[in-house]
């Protein structure tokens, strides 16, 4: 415990300033980590091609769930997330898909699922592809462009 005498000495001030700097850096690190994640809803698949296949079906008029069911005919590889949120870390824009409703295709890391007010971590985190109509402002373009 740092008492008043220690705070008056040079060593006490150094300890206190180090603790304050440590707490500030931890808070900044937590804010930075939060800025790199997004709570998202949309189309999520195991591969970029599965995103493309499902979006083609949606553009032909199928509802998102019906398009996902068609893509999942042989195995569950896609999901349409609309009742909960996926927490995705460091998304990268792969491509903008033009159309009457444009989509942005991303690659990122699924780190958690939010169900109601509970956040469930995904362990280990999973590489995932997804498409949403929004362009995430902090998501870089693939290849650093």
C-alpha cells in the first residue's frame, strides 16, 4: 500500500505514475479491442464460394432462409443470422457485390455469439465469410487497397 509519505518521495511518485499509466493503457487496449469487433447479423458461410452461391439464389428471388437451405442441401455450411448477433473480429472487405441491394462480402474471425444479453465465446475462434448490406467503415479492403 502506498502511503502519503511514499507519494511525497520520488520513488512513490514513480510507482503511482506507473500504475496510472498501466491502468490507462489497459483501458485503451480494451477500447481498441472493442473497436476491432462488430456485432453483426446477415449471411455467414464457411467459404467465399458458398456466400456467392447463396447470394445468387437470393437475387433470383428466394428468401434468405430458403437460399441458405438450398446451399445447405449436402451439409450445413451457411446460416442466416437474424435472431442473434455474431461477434466478428477484424473483418476485411473481399468485394462489393452490386445490385439493387448491394452487398459487401467479408472475411473475418468469429469470436463470440450474442444471444439475448449473454455473450458466448467461440473457442477456438473460427475463420468465417459473411455478406451484409453495410460497408463497415473500419474494415480494410483485401490486399490493403
